[in-house]
């Protein structure tokens, strides 16, 4: 997995200062390499399993090495030219289940490589720092002039190359900022490192009593630790886009003329037939053409209960096939798949700029030149006051480091990344970068009914008031129709269907047939010959002269009642606006405990209602799924659509509910409010730190080393505070 944007693409193979670089280099290169095959071992559980697996795989010609990680239940096989298909049967013969894993998903991403690169440089600078400190102790202990100069030269020979190598991340970023005409946060850090070494070299050349090679290396060491800890803190709140990328499958089994062929997913095209075996991840969007199974959608939708998959069902990339083999006809693959589009959408949302982000950027752009001016004037002031160039340079370096706006720059991104990752794992996708800010201000929530609060699928109310004989007849008649009410009735009746002859469906009316010589019908009231003056969805059954009515209700979405209750408990006003009839809307409102509702509302009236509430100073969250909700979604202060919504509704909304459960909506309001509190706290932390730190540095009370520690701690504090959103 390559990324041309990696900041640290080139690495030295050795460090002149010490022998730590080769070891650190090997650490940085750990992980799957080209030629590795990674297999999952779900049944491995003990040390004997490790021995069995490694011995069996090592005996295969072409396998150079096999290493089992028992905690991850995974084996990495160094076998250039061999594929998983060659190795899985070997393990199967000794009784171990094995599945292929994508090496790309476990190889270094750009962020992973950055973390290992920082660790390598920390190791080099730490090793050098210890050696330079040993020399410095000898100097501090009272070494005479010749010995002192010798130790200074040795310390310089260690410190200068170490600073160049270990400080490369700062120097590279600083140079890029300067070339782009900007004063980035690494510019003052780089200047401070250069100044510390320059002062020390000057002192050494002139046989001075004080050199700061130890301070320069230690400064670099602590700055790198701060940067790595910041990296680790942000990695805890890793991007939802990265989690989605890990679901992608590298290869698929394509079926051509009945023969199986393993091909890269990138080679698939719409119309191809692919085979997905039990335990495998769906490699491309497609429709099931053969087979039956259960599908685990938990990583994409948050739903813990597997769902059934049968011919005709659409499956998405990244879902897991659990029980049976499936044949799919590909509808989209690779970059066109739903998973890739979702990944791009998440990445765009995470990088979008909201109001608070813009404030942070503006302050940082103003702050960077101010830092350099403060350092310059502090240098002139101390040089004029003391006449000591060394003291003036030390103060200027401390000012440059301690006032670095790292904490300010992290104030918003850390919170947004944490919040979006948390909500995605709960099943809510944030499309717009400003959505969190606007959602935190919401005080009114408007729900559409059908498809939003409900599943949009009817279900039989109770037992329909039928005896066993009537239910058996109803099941037989309903089974002959594709009407939604007929399907719901057939699904609800447990009794075996009666034997009905001459079944036929009358389009627009219902189904009829003959049972024991008499006509039986299931369908509309007027066709049945019944008077229907009661509201609500219903179908009628006629057996001879006996007529029965069966009522249907729309099934609530999972978590609907709990979500409404939580929103009301949080102090939000909850309303239902629906185009359905009054009977259906009042029933749903009563079941959910919603007092404010309107039925028969047109799309224009929904948008007008949102506009009217906004004019009253209300901040409206609109939750809807249909074409009739699009105008209201677009005009609301914030908006959410289920993944099952029409394309127009999803495009108009700020957030998409990935699963069926409405629970993430209430979670989102709480997370949004918490996020804004964390952002404001981060701004306050940054401001308080600078109010204290700047005078201390200007007064000459902070050495460059102390400044490095203070700056790193402020950045870590801001990032850790952001993680409190979780």
C-alpha cells in the first residue's frame, strides 16, 4: 500500500551518532512485506497450535518462514510465489480452519508509517542523548580546558548528525511551509534546534565553558516524544474512513462458464458472477443469484443480528457471508462500490471545515508570525540588556518553542475526528463538516412517519380476529398475491395454508379461489362487498357470506420509542409531520408518546413548517426519507436521512443513518453538544497556556528544554481532552 503524500518517504540506513539506527530501521520496517500471505486462524488457542501450524507451513516448498501470532489468531507466511489457496489446504489437513486476510489492510498506512518513523527517530535521539549526557556530566564535574574541549567535540560529533537525522520531520515540514510562503508550526521548532546547535558549535570553536549539545539532542528527543504521543492519541480516534478501508477485499472468485477463477477485485465489472464462500467478506456490490445464507452487517450498519440473504437480495461490499455459499451478480466493484463511495464520503466529511475550524485556522495564521516577531524582539532585547549573544539566542529559542501554536491547531480536528468516528461506529455517517456544530444547537426535532419512524412495511395487528380455519384460508389466498398487505398477512399466519383451488389474482382488487365448493376472496372492501368506514390500512376476507376485516399497522423502526423519549428528556421539542392519513399518524404518535403531530402534510407544507419554526428562532433537526421530505431536509438547521431513503433525500441531508435503529439520532445530539464543549475547552486550554507560557519565556525563565516539554504537554492535553467526547 503506497501513498505519495507520506511526509517521511526517505530514510537513512544508519546514524553517524550511534549504532541504534540499524535496529530502529528494522523496527520501522516491521509488518507485512511483498510476498507475505496472511491467514486467519479462528480455532488456534494454545502453544501447541503455534507449533503445529508453523511446522506444517514450513514444510511446504517455497515457504521461507511462518510466524503465528496467537493473540491475533493470525499467521504471517513468507512465501514468495505462493497464494493462500496453496496454504489453506495444508492447514485443513491438520485440522485448522484458515481464511485469507488482506495484507494491504494490515500493512502500513501513511499514518502507521509516520508512527513507526517517529519511534525510530525517538530511539536514535534517545540513545544519542544518553551518550551526550555522560560526556556533559564529566564537563559539569569540573573537567579542565583540554578535556572539556575534547568532550565538547565528541558531543558535537554525536549531537549534530543526530539532530539532523532525528529532527528531519520538523525540518522537512518547516522547509515546505517556507517554500509555500507560510510560517507553519514546525518553523519555530526547526529554528530553535538550529540555534541550539549553532550556539554549541560556536562555544566549542572558541573553547567556551558552556555548550548545549546535550540540550539540543534532549530538546529533539522530547519534541519527538510529544509528537508521537499526539499521534498515538489521535490514532485512538482513528478515522472512520480508515475503518471502512479495512473492510475492502483484495481478491474475488469469479465464475466463468462454471469454472472458478481468483482475480483482483479491480478486474471485476458489472455483470460478472462471483462466488462468496462462508466466512468470506463480500468483495463487490451485487445481487444474489443462487444460494442462501446469513449476512453480518455489523461493521457497516451496527446491527448485531445477522440478516437472511436469498436470491434477489442486494448485498454490499464489506459485509460478511456467515453460513452458506452465495453466487452474486456484480452491480458495482472497486471504486464504484458502495463501500468506496462511503469511504470517500466519510473522508470528505472529516476534512470539511466548519465555523470553529475556520476560527482556529485564522488564529493560527495570525499567531505564527506573531511568535517569530516575539522571538526576534526578545533576542534584540536580551542582547541589548546583557550584551551576551548566547543568552539572547537561548531566550529567542525558548520563545520560538514554547509559543508554538500546536495546541491551537489541534483544538478542532481532534474533536471532529473523535466525534465522527464514534458516531460512525454507532451507525450514523456525518456528510457535512459543519453538521456537528449545527446539531449541537438543535432544539426541535421533526420526524417524517413512513420510512423514518416506521419501516414502511405493514404488519398484522394482533391475530386479525380470525379463527384457525379462516387463518388457513387467508394464508392460502395471501400466498398467491404479491401485494404488500398480502405478503404481511402470509408472513404473520403460522397455520398451514388450506387447499384452495382455482386461485387467481384480480389486479387492483385481490385474490379469489374455491374452497369446498364455495367462493373465497381476499382483497379490497368494495370488491369483497363490505362497508369500510373505519380508517387505517386493512384487507378483507370473504368466506361464503361471512366477511372479516384484518387491520395492519406500520412496524416501528427499532429504537424509535427510546429515541423519542431520550430526545424529549434532553429538552428537545419533538413533532411528526406526515403525508399519511390522520388515523395512521395518530396511532404512531400515540405509540411514541408524541403530542404534536400533523397528518396530510404536503412537501411544500413541510418546508413551510420548518421555515416558520426557524423564523421563531428555533433550530430544527429534520429527519426524513422521502422525496416529499427533500425541501424540508435542505432548509432545516440540520438534517438526517436513513440509508434506505431516496437518493434526493440522502443528498439533501447532513447525516445518513446507516442502520435501521434510530438510536444513533439521540446519540448524535449528545455527542454534538459534548463536541462543542470540548472545542471550547480546547480553545480555553490553548489560551490559558499561552497567557502563562509567553511571559515566562520572554522573561528568560524557560530554557529551550523546558519550553519543549511545555509545548508537548499542551498539545497532548488538548488531544486527550478531545478524546473525552468518546
